[in-house]
C-alpha cells in the first residue's frame, strides 16, 4: 500500500504541469501566451548583454592601444546600453504579467473545486479522510498557479538563458561550460530532497491544520461567540488551538530543518565549484586563451549566472518542491470518484419504494455527526479492508481494524428498512435521537445511496440518477438551516432562483409560515445581516424564513427534518396546519421527535436503533403497546388539549 502511495505521488508530481497547464491557458489564453513569449526574449536578452559587454571591453582595450578608433568603442557602448535598457523593460513586464494572470487563473481553479464538490457523493462529507482531502485541495489551489508559472519560467526564461550562456562559454573555452553543471548539480539535489520532505509534511499536517482551524472558529466565529463567551469556553478552545498549532509548527520545523541542512551542505560544494571556475578563467587569461574583454565579461557575468542559478533552484525550485505535495492533493481531489448516475429529466414523482435498505456512515461517524479529535500517528489510524462493488463499496459489511488487530462489524445507521411512500401521502418519521430518522430521509431524498437494498422513485433506482435529476422536484427544510446574509426576498427565493419571485408568491409562502414582511424595516428588501447594515432575527424568526424557503421551491416531494425545533408547540401546530394545505396531492415526509403534531400525517413510521419498528396511523399506534405509545405518553404533557384540537386532517 505504501509503495502504491509513493507511485501515485510521483505520477501526480510528474504530470502536474500537463494537467494544470491547459487549465491556466483556458483562464487567460492571450495573456498566458504573451507571458511565455516575453519570457523567452527576457532570458536571451541577459545572454546577449554578456556578449555586448565583451564587445565593448575588447573595443575599449583596442581603442586604448590605438588598434581601433574611439568611435567603434562608443558604438559598442551604445549597443550595450540599448541591450541593458531592453533587459530592464523586459524584466519589468515579466514581473507584472504573472500577477494579472494569477487573478484569472485563481478564480478558474476555485470554480473547478466547487464544481467538483457539487459532483461528489454527499456521503463524502461524513468521512474525515475525505474532509482532509478537501482541505488539502484548498491549500493546493493557492499553490497551483505559481507551480505552473515557475515551471514555465524555467522552460522559457532560465533554460534559454543557461543554453545561451553555455554556448557562449563553450565557444570561449569548452571547460568553462562546465560552470553551469558545477553550479547546478549540488543545489538541484537539495531540491529533490525538499520535494520528498514537504510532500510528506503536507500529508501529515492536513488533519492537524483542520483541527486548529476548527478551534479558531470556535473561539472567534460569529455562530459560536455567544456560547463560548457565556460559558467561559474561550480559554478551553484557546488551549486546544495552541496545542494543535504547536504540533503543526513542530512538523514544519522538523521538515524545514532536514531540507535546509542538506541544502547547506550542497551550497558549500557549489561555492567551492564557483571558486574553481574563477581560477580556470584567470588561468585562461594568463595563457592568453581568452581576451581581456572576454575575461571581464565572463567575470562580470559569473556573479549573475550564480545568482540566477541560485534564484531558479533555491527560490523557484524550492517553492515548487515545497508546494508539490499540496498541488498533488489538488489534482488528486479533482480526480476523486464522483457520484454516478445519469443527468436526465426526473422520471416523474410516483411512489418511492425502499426495499431492505441498509446504510452505514464511514468509520467513526453515526447519524452524520463528525468528530474532531487529536491527530493520530499512522500506526494508530484504522485501516480499511478491500472495498466491495462500485455501488456498495462504502456500505457493505466491511470490517474496520481496531488497534488490537481484531475486527469490528460496521454499525448501521439504517438497517433493513422496507417502506413505500405513496404519491400524495404524508409520512411522519419519529423516534429518539440517533434512531436513524435523518439518515432515512436522506436516503428517501436520494442524497445518500443505500449500501444494501434499493431506493426506487417511480420505478427508477436512485443509483441510476445524477444528483440534479434526483433533486429537481424536491424541497426540504432542515433543523440546521442556513442564515444567508442577504435580503429577506433573497433568503426565501434562493431555493428556486429561476422561478418568478413576485410579491404575490412571496406573500403566499410568508403567510403560510407566519413571516410578516410588513414588520421588517424595508419589507422584502430588508438586509438580514448586521454585518451589512441590516438587522438580525431571533431563532424562531430565522426558522420561519427557512420554512418559507422550503415552501417557495416548486416541488412534488417536500421533507421537513425537525424544522420547528426553535418554535413553541402552539406555533408549531399552526405551521403544520398551513403545511397541510400546501402538501395536498404532494408527497411529504415530516421528521420530528415531537409527537404532538404527527396526527396530521397519513401514516407514521417509528424508528429505533436504525430499524423501522412500527408503522400505522396515530390511532392505530396509540391503541397498542410499543415504542410509539411509550414516546407519546412521555411527551403528552407538553401539548395542551387546545393545541391538539387545532390540528386539521390533511386529506
């Protein structure tokens, strides 16, 4: 497995230019081509300047000895001056263009990440390893442009310059051409080691970096600060933040020290070689094998040759080496397996049939809850066994090795559930926390694919449809809804952006949820964010806006996953009564742990430990002993007879 990983790393590093170059050229083709052409002229111009220096020095010596006229010396000086000005102009342009191209290329690379995320299977976001991969990709995106720029600069500026200088030195005295090899070889070896060191560093630091970013958010994030300050949790998170940051710094320090010490030893060899070249040049002058002008030009250019060689190896190649690991991660992320299925028109909304459906989250995640803990060494990480078929590879009964080497069967969030949601039916799914309710509705909606069994919508397996086809006529309101920093109208209409967003339609959904637009300072144009000179809402108000967003979307199936948790039972009853009106002739699923409002459903499904233990109407389930009756009697005191009496039959 380790050898395969190493080969994958090498292939990715070697093929990075071929994969990234077309992306960069597509982002800004004209500017990119201009930059390449400019870079070639820029590199050759420095070599031409050295030749002009030799010509000027030789003409000056000849003029001083009376062998030629002073005019020729002045003409040589003029050509040298023109060449020098051209070098500086090209240098300025070469430094300016990359910054312009970077902005366009960076936006394009970001779009590729977001488009890729949209095509991934949603269950990816329940896998901590995949979350690390996404974090690595974000880091790699920032380095990708400069990686390509550095490679292009080496190919179009540095190599033409060194080739020109190599030819020039060889024409003077063949042994002098070895100067380039003597200067280049030791430092290049140092950068090869740097590539390996920093590639491993990126793999080791990604999970640690994700931890400290999370702790930082807990300390200063807007959604956390009230609870963090009130409960005094700031210093606790600060301690965890500092510990993970120190851990990350130690990893970086160890890698940097290892690379720099080897680079230092190689630089000593380079300096020794540089001194040897100076001696050969002096010896050639004493033996009159080169002219005084050639000696002066080469002596003057050796400093530039050395500094340019140091720049390309210690700056550009070092930067490439340091970022190769993160760039490889970016490319690997773009190559990650996507959600299968055909992007075709939805097959219409008939019955939704679940047949012996089972589902398990990636190791360490149940009911979609992701934990962030301390990083573990490679020896402590859980290994995975051989994956099964393409559709079921993450969910079949794979074994996860524990630290003691014994095997532990995978835990199911949903196990062996069979169910038919008929067209136009309202189904309530109830059960205690962790019983599998939310996972089940994600399977019904097609967000998740079953590990075992099948989910069919109007006879079509959800595995055969792409995400766009599955969600085309589906709406949902989740307990953890989003609070968009936009206007009230935008917060509601974002669920169906292509639809008509007229006032009449907004009024209709707001009336259903009890959201009174007239109470807002600027009506539907009120900005719901204090950060953008707007207002903030209470939890209950935000929840009504979220429900209105779900109602606004044109749908044949609507899912309400604990949407009224921040609303009192009386108001909850009013919202569900309004919901009953718009749910007529449409399929609906209500997920709740409050049982006072489930009477409006045509049928109730009771979940426990991932299994469907009971199904029936409220009257049928309350009439017999079982999980539903136990839960209902435990909550009965929460609901007044008045609130219960307000419930209307759905059909």
